C-alpha cells in the first residue's frame, strides 16, 4: 500500500474529558477526510494511576476499597460517554463494551485481594484497562462526525517479549499481524482507533510497554505499517528549549533530529517516552509533536538528520536521582572494579543515567534514578563486602540531593566553546558542578549539580546560548 498514511497518537490529557475526546475526534476525522490514518489513544488522564492504586489496594487484601475505585471509574467513563456520544444505539454498544472491561477488572482485583499477591502479569492487565475503555469512546466520537471507525485492541497487533511492565516489540511478528489486521480496514475507509500502551506475547498474553508507552505504540505501528509520518498529539506546542514550568522564556524548537530528541527523552524531557524513536529510525519516518489544544500550531518535527550547523538546541534536567560514588586510593590495584560495579547494577535492573571516573581510577561515580538507589546500594555493599572490610574499597557514598542537567544539540563536539560557555555561565551564578560527563556523545554535555540549583543553572545556560530567541515556526 503506497499511498500516504498518518499514524497519530493522543495522550491522556488529549483524551482527558468529553471536550478533549470531541476535539481529538475532530482532528482524526479531518485527517481521515484528507487521506488514510490510524489513531492510537491513551487512557483518560489520571485513570492508569487510579487503576494501579486499585490493584495495590487489592494486594493489601482490601477488595472493597479496590472495587469502590473501579466504581468511581465506571461513573467517570459513563458520564463522559453520555456527553460524547449522542446516538443512543451507539452509546449502548460502547457502554456494553466498557461493562465487559470493568467486569474483567473486578475479577482480577478480587483474585488479587484473595491471594494478597499482585504479579507483574496481573498488574499489566489491570493497568491496561484505561486504554481499553478510551479507544471505543474515541472511535464512537469519530463515527458521530460521519467518519467510519473501529476500535482495535493492540493485543491483536503488537507482538512483544514476555517482560511484564516494560515489554519490547518483536517487530517482524508485529509487522505481519498489524498489516493483516489494519490494511483491510484502511482499504474500506475505516479509521482504526488502537489501544496504546499494550501488546501481547506470541502466546497472546497481555503485556504493557511501560508508563508513557502509548508514544512507543504509535511509532511501533508507524514502522510496522510503513507510515508516512507519526504525529504525537499532546498538551504542549512541541519540543521546548527547556521546561516551561522552570523557564518562562522557553520556546518551541521547530526541528530536531532523532538523536537530539532521544537525548532529551532519556534525560527527563516529558514530551517523549525514551524508547519512542527506536522503531522509526531505520525507516527514517518523521515524527511530529503537536498540541491537540491548539492544532493550528505547527509543532516540532523530529527528523533523521539535521543541517550542518551544530550547537545547543535545548536543555533538560532530571530530578529524583541519586549519585553513588565508590572508591578510595585502594581501588587502583583492585582488578575489574568497573566491571564488577556495573554488572552488579545490571543484576538489579537499575538504569545508570550518568558515569564519571577520575583518571587516577581512585573513584567511580554514577547516578541512578532515586527509585533504584536503595537496591543498587545494597547490591554494591554485598558485592564489595570483603573489599570494604579489608579497606581495598574505602567507601560507597550516597548523595540523594542532586540533579542532572543535559545540554543537548547536534555536533556539539565540533562546535568550539560550548563546554567553556556552559561552565562559565554556571560559574557566574555560583552553581557548583559535582560531576561532568562529556565526549561519549556528540549530542550532549551532562553534569551533576545540587538539586536546589536546577532552575538557576537552566536559566543561566538558556540565556547563554540565546535559546529564548529561538524561532518557534508556529
């Protein structure tokens, strides 16, 4: 199928209530009148968090409280449905579908409460209910506008490994299943509305792609269906030069590359799931970030390669991180300290965000998400117990009051003075740099500072590189 195909994704805030769903349906219907499109939808905002809370409440044995939370969600969805879908017969069909989904949710919560055990597989099933509720509603809203549409469960399309809570797609199998299910609908002029966030193993067992995984769903389907472009509709105007909650001068970046966007996502920019761009890179499919609340704005286009001019494009910061340092003069003669350190971290599945090592090898310091810190430290203390006892390793120190700031832009290694200007600007504001990582990537310079200095550091760097003067293109 050679004609143009858009895959679009609507996040939780873009389908957050009846007005948002109606707006999303209008965007889908307008695109469908121009050509072929597939839409991927998240749960209504706040619903996934509430479902996870219900699952954990059930795990404590309190089935009544868990079921009460589900009842509240039933009321929320029924009220939204009544506003969005005026056709009585259509509304009855969607209501019945939602009833089936909630019945399944109740059954899993009751079973969890009975056993007082919440397996990753069960948590995936319960946390996926929100997408399975929103997709039929959005599909019905599109039909209300006179455009043929059908909701499709992503378990029929996206084949994954069996890692519950953060599964990865098996692209060959996903491509075959997606094309077999979606292409016939498109040929009939039907717009598929697909549940985001979920997939299924080759045996049909439901999995999820991790929190925020609906972006990932969209690019997986974009690659599998040979889409012309993927549009991620969200509640911001695109990729911004900095977090607007911290920097009021932040501007929309008109164009960035895959590498720049991936760095920003990895270092905490909320606009993209970190894995989002992996599926589309090989096919060089452009990805747009646009604002569903202001669809007339152009947004940001993410493209395979940028122009020849490098330089700083955007800044981002990760809070809720912990720095761990391991060392002392004794480790210079200790074999394979680095290997032992990072194999231990890998065993507890902690994600290392930044690494810095002194040239003398006296100290290794690295940062992990604060949620991973406790188990990482415990594992390292076990691994190096004998070395600590005999003072070959003198310390394992922890600093939870830090943040990582990343300065991101293409070809910065070939742009003279970026590092110097960055650290000079920070020095003028008396921002103390605790650790630096540069050179492993041409696309970012990242450094560790005290958490209390984040806003000051971002503002100084943002102004130093004139990012407040960025042309938005909107």
